[in-house]
C-alpha cells in the first residue's frame, strides 16, 4: 500500500506544505515545499513539487498511489480541491481522505519514536479548531484523552508575545526563546496564562479576532489587544532593550510552567513514563529540557519535524496503521533529494565556478574547519525538517568564541543574540553535556558542562545551554567521519553546525541554492559532493 501524506493548503494562513510517501508503513521519501519554490514556509501552497520528488525517488507513478491523506478534517469540501489539484498537476487523482490535524501531529511523533507505550502531547496555535491534545499510545494504537480548543492555546499565547516583542508570528518564536537567555523571569504572566491543576488556561480576552470557528487575524495584524505589560509593544526594527529580554524570559518561564503542569497531571493519571511531543510549540527546546529534567518521565521524544510539515508524515502513518500496515519507526531525518557528483559538476561548470575535485571530502572539510574557516557542507539526502543535520549545513570550529559573531554578522545576517548548535559524536556527548541523552534531531537543549564551556564556547548560549545534535555513524557515516577527522586536528569531537541558508531563505535544496548561499554570504569555502570551492583560491 502506497500512501502520500500532505500538509499545506491554499490560503495564505496555511504554511509548511510538505509531502511524505510511505509504502506498507515504511517511509521512502519526504520533503518540504519551501525548499523547491525558494519561499520560506511556502504559505498558501500545496506541495506539488514535493509530491513529484517523492514519486520520482520511489520510482512510482501517481497511479501507483493507493491513497492521499491531508490533515484538515474541518476543511469544507477539501477533497474536491485535492482531486482537482492532482488531476491538474499529475493527470490522475488517487483516493483522497482527510484526517484530524492533531491526530496527525500525535501520529508523527508516536509512530516515529518506536515506543510501545507513551503519553502523547500535541501543542500548537490551532488545527481543526484544537490547540492542545493529550493521547496515549499503546500497542500501536492512539487513544485520545483530553483536548483544549482554540483560542485556549499555548501557541496563540507565544505568538502574541512574539508580536509584542516586534517579531513575526508563526516564524520568529525561536527568537523570543533565544532572547530569554539574556533576561530575568521578573514579570508576572499568570493573569494572561494561568497555571491550573490540569495544565493551563489562556485568558484570551487579551487578544483580538481569534475565535474557535473563525480564521485568526492576518500576519500583518496584531494578535494582542491590551496586554497588561509594564512596557509598550516594541515596534519591529526598534532597538532591543533589557526590558525586552526580561519580558521574553518571563513569557518563556510561564510557558514552561504551563506545559509541566499539563504533563504532570496526565503522567499521574496514566502512569506512562515516556513522552512524545509534536506541534509547533514542541519546537521550544528549552521547554523540552525542562520536561526531560523534571523527573516526570523516563524518556522524551521530539521528532525531527514538529511543525505543520510533520503533518505530512503523521497523516501517512495514520493511514498505514488503519490499513493494518504497522508504521516503521523513523531513525533519521535524511529523506529529501540528493545529487550525484556528475549533477553537481554540471552546475559548477554552468555557473563558471572555480573548484577542485577532492578524494576525501570529510578530510578536506576538516582541514578547513581546523584552520578557522566558515564552510558550507552539502552532501547526501536533504534533511526533512527545520534543522540542518549535517547534509545541508554551515560548519565552523566551536573553540573560537568569536565565531558566533562572525557567523551572525557575515553569513547568516541575523540578530547578534542568536545562538548556534553543536553536532557531537554520540559516544562523546556525556563528556561535554550534563544529563546527556541521545538527541539526533537538534530538538532539545542541554546544560553545557565545564569542558564544553571552556573548549567550545561558540556553541554555549548565554544561559549555559546548547541545542545539540547527536551524530551516529550508522545514520550519517560521512558526517560522523568529518567530525572524527576534525577531532584529530582540534582534539574536539564536535563542530558548530547551522543551516545552509541566509536570513529569509529556506535551507539549500540543490547545488544552485547552495552556490547562491556561498557566493552571497561571507562563507569562505564550500565542500559540495566531491568538490571544494575556496574564495580567493586560484584553482
């Protein structure tokens, strides 16, 4: 049974379009539409390019697809829209089915985790009129336990705070989380987000135009109405003051308290000691750290794609499970397009780039990193999800504390308070990070230990945490070999890793977009397939 799961939509408020292809419960390919169209979040688009890629990668025709599933159970007559979409773009429409948004989020985490039993919590702005759901997964089945309806939403709460601090909602929430490291939890948010015995209650009288059955205000309009805050809303682009950092820290701390209360209540009610998270709020890696360190559960799983792009995988998982095809757990995130060396060479020649062929890309990149160069690294299949995990990455030596400012200012063109993450060989993680557990998707933060703080200051944020990626030779042998080769030169079994893009662009998908990032930024070298480019080189 071949199933394609979809996310996205046809209205501007729909974002994170993606497609995932499962065959008899086994994931074959998945990708986000933004990488193909070059527009971050791909607002208002169904993922036709991502669907075409999935089919081509699997060697299938659209007529080989048994079912297409979309997360939008309350979308009026959307099956007709999808049938027209597939007939127009592919010449044939398979059977179409709609499923519940939060059920798809839950499936994307539970089935990917490989856990037999788990508490499943989904948290986002809203989807199919829900904002939070709690379920239990047992023996491959998901049973709903509780739900909260829009606008009683942690996602709306955090989005309103994001706007209040002068940033774009539905995209810049991570900036608020990063800002909090520079502030103090000194503002009382309990009259806005109340902590209850069963979780939380968001007092949505402080926001405007958000009702259970109506679309939210456009992204150019404020969600907040009369937030009782001690400072006025920051105008976008205005200076950021200590008051803004304190507001961010206070809002973050209240979110953490709310989610801890919610999870504690349901852990005690169910006795489950493993936790699966999904939904946009689950991207808040500091919140995840608090849950992991709380002692409430033994394990926390956060999938590589928590956002609405993950709905594509979740809908396909649900369909496979309903058909009796047991979904196969997901043990890596490398499900996107890849390019041969011949394809890369043709692009390099077409644009007139100066390059050299190398016999060992990992050794070449390790030498450049050890020399203090800022390099692009383009290898293998593209990651599915918002994090570059060693195939579409910008890399640097984390032992130089100044590299953070160089990267933010010269390459990423973004705010100076933004942190960078380390990729660390899994076996070495406990030496550098307190309470280390496997974190392959860069979805959790850990407190940096003394060795990390002294030897790798560029990857330690102002609050002493690092959002780490655990690297395994079994899932990414070339990237693991690169870190090992770097360690032989620097003595440090980790490298700084951020996504291969600049501000406002999606992560690079193909050789053209990788070269665009390289030539339009302060990157000093690019290792792409078996080829190396260096600025200032005469080769």
